[in-house]
């Protein structure tokens, strides 16, 4: 005869790796929205990226809503 066993596994905690990944995504997003003045695109476009500030203009209203002064 075969015997049937039921195993219940309960996980109530969030994996630490997931928390670290979310933290890094938050910090990167905070930098992009709040502090980027052309730094990200300067790796590709050079000095012209600082005058164009694509991400600054794209997230301009979100910056003010989050309380970041930019002008």
C-alpha cells in the first residue's frame, strides 16, 4: 500500500534579495527624478546632455510634486 503525506509550507516573509532589488530601483528612480540634470545621457551625448536635460524636462512636474526645487 502507498502512503500519502501532505506537506504544508508557509512563508510569511519577503525574500531579502527582493527587498534589496526594490531598494536599488527606488534609489535609481529617486536619482533620475530628483537629481538628474543631464548626468545619465552625458555618457552618450557628452556635454550637450547637460544643456538639453531630457530627463529633467520629462519629469519636471513630477519633481515639483515630489518637492524637489529645480528653478
